[in-house]
C-alpha cells in the first residue's frame, strides 16, 4: 500500500493536477504476465524522488506487475546499509556513497539514474546570510561550510570548485550537518555557508534571508550524475525481471516528470511533509534517463582525486547488467 498521502494542505488545484497526471500516464512496453511482486523502496525526500512518486501515483508500476512500497529515509548514509541488510530492495543513494561502497566490496549495483547535475540547471547551491562578508569563492578560506558527512558529495564537489577557482580547499573547514537545520545554523552564525538542494533550498531562499555564492557541483563536472537508484547485488541477480521492469518504469516516468514538474509538486510535498507552495515555487531538478558511464565517471575520478578512494575505476563496473543503459 502507499506509505504517503496527500495532506489537507495540498490545494484542490494541485491535487486535481496530480489526478490529471494519473489520467495521462504514458504507455509502457508490454511485459510478460507475472505474479505481482512487492518491492520495498526507500529514499530521502529530495526533489529527485519525484519521478518515482509519479510512477507510483500514475499506476505505472502496477502496469508491469510491481507493488512498490515507498518509505522516506531520514539520511542517505543509512540507505546502503539497509539495502545490504535486506530491509529494503531498492534505494536512492548519492553517487559518492555508491562509489565508496563499491571499492569497499559492498554488494550494491546501480539500476537507474536519478539526479543529474547540469551547470545550466544546478542541483545544489552554496548560500550565505544576506549580511555575510562572503561574496565569492575567494572569501572562503578559513570559513565553515556544511556537508552531510565528511568525504560526501558536497565535501568533494565544494573542494573541487574551490581548487578550480584558485582557492586551496584545504583552508576550508567542513562540518557535518543535516540539510534541514542549515538555515538556522547560518542565522545563528554557527555556519558561514551552507550547501542546499531542493526542497530545502527553496524553503531557505523563500525567506529572503540568504543569497547564492556559487554552484558547488560544478567542482566535479559541468554534467554528471549525482545520485542513482541501486539494489543489493544479490537481489538484482535473483530478480532480473524486477530490475528490468523498474528501470523501464523509471525511464518512462522520468521523461514525463522532467517536463511536467507542476504535476509532481503535490506528491513531493506529501512525501517530504512540506508546504506544497514551496514545491510549486521552487526550481525543480533534472533527472537522468539512462545510466551513462560518461555521466558517472566524473564522480569516481573526483573521489580518487580527494582520496575518498585509493584510485579510480571504470564506471561500468557497478552498473547492473539488467539496467537500461545509454547507447
């Protein structure tokens, strides 16, 4: 059954828009008739979960015999462990988490793309209070910047951005901090600058108390895959048809969700338990459609450059053979 619902705060217009999305659900390729399979999925309620929520609401998973059950996660760091432990079948994790898991022999395999960082459509921004003395990257030496965890994607990308712009990233101080408390920490001067993604970014910027300094994800590449859906390797090997059907649904749903952003707003608001008005107002992210090693390799190389892993490796190594790939 659904593990989220549309709250009373969702407007009637937004809800009817969602129902319109269901009615207009795109067609999927035919799959052989099989018994309905329950698939347990978890993800942090960031904007890039929207295609999955749309696919669930529109009945796309039911069309291919999958009963998808979605649970929100409080932190991405725990998702990989939950997949390995068997608590969930599929989870949305950051590329950096998957890179480090792979080199440590953690049995995870990538089955579908999610958040795609494009320089012209940035997925994350570094913000500061309006009265901050920081006006650009060259003001960052000695300053305290947030990251979800040391050596995570924010940590690596911010270091890459600083170094690429003439600032020694070793001079920046990083502290671990959940996205939800970054605005309060900036207000209290316990933090000099914070990296935020939507919907937390829009909530912060809507207050009028903050301004943007830079696009830190450009520190890895102008285009790269920030996050992806992955599964326990043993689960994928045992259930190749599930992986194939999930990948196909996500391809179809992502193509639709990328171009019908207002229709997914009530779904994301319900899942993230935030005001739908913030979702409707915010700039939505772009999600990838195919797993392309060229979009994945930059994160691996950056992880090696900043000693998150000992050395780089080919991106194709941890893409499932059952996933839909580019080319």
